[in-house]
C-alpha cells in the first residue's frame, strides 16, 4: 500500500498562512500526490495535486520536496471556511485506488 | 448541474435486512467508487468500477455487493452479512482511475 503520514491536528489563526505537512517516504517516481479536504458530514473535495514540481491553484499551493518523500499543502490566508480534515493521498500509477489515511484536522481560530 | 447524487441522505436498516444505496453521476465518468467512513476515521474502499459491467473488490468488500449496468449508476447493497453496517457511505467518480475523484454528499446508514 502507498502510505502517507500526517499530523492528527493543527491550528491556525484566521488570515494567516497554514502549512500542512505530509510524509510519503515510499513514493515511487510515477506516483502523484493528491490533497483533498472534507468538511463535517460532507464528501471530500479535491484541493490540488502534483508530481514533481510545485503547483498553485485558486485554493492552495503544493510544495513538493526535491526527493519527493514529503510535501506541504499551503493555504495562503486561512479562513473559517478552511476548517476541515485535510487528506494527503498517493495515487499509485500501477494501481487503481486512492488510499486515504486519517488526515489532519485543521482548526481555524477567529 | 453536473455532479454526483447519492440517495437517500439517511437510511435505517433493520436486522437481517438488505438495503441499497443509490449513486448516480452525470459527469460521463468511466470510474466509480464506494467508500465507507467510520467516525473519526479516514475513508476505506469497498468496491470500485473502471467501466460498465466490471467492478473490483476494495479493502473491505465483505458484506457488500455492487452492480454497474449503466455508466451513470453504481448502486451499493449492504447485505445482512455485514454485521456492523453503521457508517457514512461515500460514492465517487473519476474520468479514469488515474484522475481526480469527485464525491457525493454521502449516505448515513444506521441500524435499528
């Protein structure tokens, strides 16, 4: 199984940047790194994904380490609506599944 | 609007009863998935389908069954063999199994 490791919980003040870390030491060269988030009692929502280079979109940025064994999801200015569980997932190129861990529960403090 | 529709939102099962959860998508996606989520836990894959008339077991398929007769529909049956069915069930779809997954709003199943 492709595994990721994330802190169970993190806190951030509103309007400050948030850096959510993820370790994936077993990643292989063709595995994509995906991030999803889940609000309470809702389905997960896609945030961002990448392979080797850093990626930006309207929701967040993804910084991938040079050795690809870790990555960081960056929310540039946290809002109360960003309070959610964030999942870092590897999409294994030779497989057909996403493996969701328990994720990081982000609390945003007003 | 394009998306994934799960119904019902809440479902109650009596002991010994089979129940079926509905999942419909109008995104023209080939791949569809069913996940189970227990409180405070991540998602675990029950079944997935890469194409019509084909499906594969995930990590926790015992006590569940699926069908994929149409591209847009992937119903999940929770059978009486599933002894602990109380959970939040999520359906997802993607263009292929290598693409972004889009999720429905979920069905919360409880046992009476």
